[in-house]
C-alpha cells in the first residue's frame, strides 16, 4: 500500500496509473470542458481532472469533510443504485 505522501511525490503518469490500479472510483462529473473523477486511495480523496490537452490530479487535505468533498458530485450519483434499489 502506497502512503499518501509518497503518492504525491510520484510523477503525474505514475499517479494516474496508481489511481487506476489501486484507487476506488466513487463518482464522476463534468465541469466546463473537464471530466472530473473522484477516487479514494488509502483513505484519501483524490480527483483526476481530464481536459482536452491536460490532466491534473488533486488531493484533499485530511481536514476536509467528506460532505464537502462529495457535494459537487451529488447531482451525478443515483442514490437508488448506491442503495441497491
């Protein structure tokens, strides 16, 4: 298991590969021309922003509340699917 501090030091390409292999995709949304995917990786929220010509990975401070992190994705999540209905 890769510690969060070590993850942040990886090159962007390695971070993206680590997210794909070890992360858990929670939600996806659109923001302007960006596709934003929210992952958890080792109990940390990580966003992968993908645009036409760029890719950006951002992490959240450990003090960030889960509600604040998840709020932008609520319109994209089908609660019935999450609850198995």
